[in-house]
């Protein structure tokens, strides 16, 4: 039995005119998406890799994989309109193996998070094997609530976290949750919300990492390059 | 890889998501420019030049290995692409040097 890693690159940002999907931007000599896939390659138990792409990016994705991850088997799946739909399509791609009991845990990761440390993957994976599901998250320390009178309030803020990826789930309940969601027409904001809703699985939280940024702003690119350089990658 | 890429990114300066021109010197990020407000984030040029030289040294050192890998995997495509790749190399290098010595 193995684990599967799904990298979502189908919904990464808006696209205008002839602009490119940001996950195919070079970063320290490789594309952002390559760093995200490479993360799973470093985990010995992850034997299946799936990259979810937009149909118009498929050719580029094939070229990038051939150049930057030669010999690494990565299945390409065309994503849907939403993150939820893209996840479902990736799960349907793995459905037969899941039904045969060949895949234990499925890890779902945003392609736009190229800096996720191996430590996070190992911890969410171990927690999912033990408990059924796990997500990385950081405590929200810099937010403040405001009450109805416009005064600063601490109510309701305790225990709030900022959720990151990769998120890990036992494959059977995950697939069942997405089948049920499809039947209901429900689209969750992230993988955990769907599993919680349909399988009643309590999602465990492991410590995230502040370096695990999602490339969103222009300056995130420079930050990401600096982090990669600092971690010993030769630029 | 091209040295200028157009992508949609969020801008801290004018808010919202807008087209950005992302420029590279070789494999190194050089600058980003927001098409909506012109906000530019650029690396310090002397520092970028130093990093570029180190990177070029690394690229030259690893080129034989990378070429060999491609020959083994795609011998026909390699043979067909090689003349074209050699022809465009000077222009690529010139574009990189333009980023480093005459900020585009």
C-alpha cells in the first residue's frame, strides 16, 4: 500500500490575455510547480503523484515535467472550474486504486506553495495514518475582533488558525466524502471542509510553517527565492 | 526559459490582482512590475550581478550533465533542437546582460 500526492495547479490565480499561470514561473531554476511536486518525491511512502492542470496548460506541464522531473511518473489530470471540482477529478483518477485498497493516504497540496518543508508532509502524513486526517496550520496571532460597538474584542478569536497545505486524508473516507458532495452539489472551500461535512471525521491540526507561503503577491516570488537560496539550493 | 514572463499576481501597492511583468537574469529573479500602477520591485543591481556570475558558473559546470541527460532521454529531439538552441544562445545571453547592465 502506498500514499498518493495530488498537486493542484488548475486554479492558481486569474489569467488574462496571453498571461501565464503563475505556477509555471521559474523560481531558482525550476518552475514553482516542480518545487511543489518535488516535495512529495522526498517522502518515501508517496508512490503516486497526480498533477491537476488547466486544459490549456497541459502541453506546458508535460514539457516542464519532462525537463525538470525526468523519469518521475506524474499523472496529469485536467481540473475543473473550482478547487473542489479539481480535487474530485484527481480523486476519480485514483478511485480504482483506492477501491482496491492500494492507496492509504491522499495528500493534497497547492502548486503555489513551493516552500512547504518536508517536516510538514511527514507530520500530516503520520497524523493522517493515525487519525484519518490532518492539516497544517499556523495560529492567527495578528488579528483582532471588533464588537458591535466598534470596540476591540477578543471573543471568538481563541483557537483560530491559518490553514496551509499539504492536507492529508485516508483515501476511502476522502473519496466517499467527494462522491457525497457531488451528489449534493456541495463545493467545499478546501479538502478538510468536505471531509468534515460528509464523513464526520475530526480533522487534526499539526504545526504549519511561516515559510510555507502561497505565492500570491509579486514580492512573494522574491521571498520564495530567498528562502530556497537560504535552504542551500544552488541558484 | 524566457527572461520576461507575464502573469497575474496581487499587488501590495494598488491592491487587487493585475498583470505583472516578471523579469529574470538567467535563472535569477530581477524585477516585477505591476501593469496597473507601475509599482516595481527590483533587486539591487550590484547584488544581482554578483549572484548572476555565481549562477552562470554553476550553469556552465552542470551543462555537460544536463546535456547528457537530454541526449539519453530524447536523442532525436536533442539533435534536431541543438542547432536552433545554439543560434538563439547569443540573443539569450544578450537579453540577460541587458537586464543586468541596462535595466529594461
